C-alpha cells in the first residue's frame, strides 16, 4: 500500500455553502475510512482555504474517484483538486520505511 494526498482548493464561499452538502461529504469520508482507504482528512487553518485528505491505497485512483464524486466537488464548493503520492519514510504507518534504528535499549531483566 502507498499513501496519496488529495488537496482541495476551497471556493471563496466554501464556509457559507458547505452546510448544504456537508453531511453527504462526511458520510462518504467516514465510509472510505471504514474501508481503510481514508486515513485522515481535514482543513488547513489560517486561512481556511485548503482541505487535505490522506489515503492509503494501491494507486491514486482511489483518491481520484473519491474527489470526482465528492459533493464538495460536484457542487462547486471545491474549485480545484489534485492528488499527489506521498512517499512516507518514517513512522509506524510508513509505506516505505527507511533508516529505522535498531532497538538499542538494554535489557535490565538479566
């Protein structure tokens, strides 16, 4: 599995209009999370103009298909979106872990 970031650019009226379709968007997002596809999602703050969704999948198609049918996109609240592969290297969930040091703690039970 690989990681993909889906970036949303919100339109200028996003905060005002999102209530129209927010429940539909969240239902789809939670369903994708339950399937293990969507890891995290949320908005960037200050300014509130970008959304970022982290997907775990075999290809970018999973994130692309999510965006193409997301009510935020289909109703014009998101003015542009793009998917980028994120080559994760550090952390327990990293898709391509590198350089993880061996456990060097001493065993004090001996």
